[in-house]
């Protein structure tokens, strides 16, 4: 007996799975959050508010890092500049713990920034 034709959406899903497009899905294999919690009709609103609060925090940290970076780079000694850059990266890492992956901030490239700082100091001497 012939099998019925595969629906197009099932074919697309099967082909994507075979191509490995679902291999690195965030949360895959992890328990569903709040699965055992009592029913809350406003769960989506609470989650939306929490997510936006986290995104606002990430935006605020990104803005403060952008404001502080010129001040750190104007430092007079390399250990001070390196410590300032590491402190900014610590703030970025702290906010990255609470935001979803797509909204995470990139850490500052400390070695590249220090190389640029050294070149500017050498030219200015």
C-alpha cells in the first residue's frame, strides 16, 4: 500500500532537522521553565516585562560602557587602563547573565584596546 504524500510543512521540518538546523537551539534538553508552577493567566505579560527590564539593563550598561571607555583609555599607565577595561568587562559579564543570548553584549577586546593605547602613547612621546 502506498504511503500518503508528506505534507510540505513536515518535509521542511524534516529537512531542517536532517541539515542540523535544530542542533543548537537554546534550552534544548533543559526542563521547561515554571512547568510545575500554578497556572498564571498573565504569565506572558510577566515574562515580557521581566525580559524588557533585562534588555533595558543591558542597554543602560552598554551606554555607560560607551561613556566610560574614553575616560579609561585616557589613563596614564598601562596597568590602570587594563584594570579599567577589565572592570568594564566585568559589568558586561554581569548583565549578560540576565539577558537572552541574542541581546548579550560583546565584551571589550582588552588586548586590542591596549595595543591601540600603547601605539598612541608611543606616538605622543
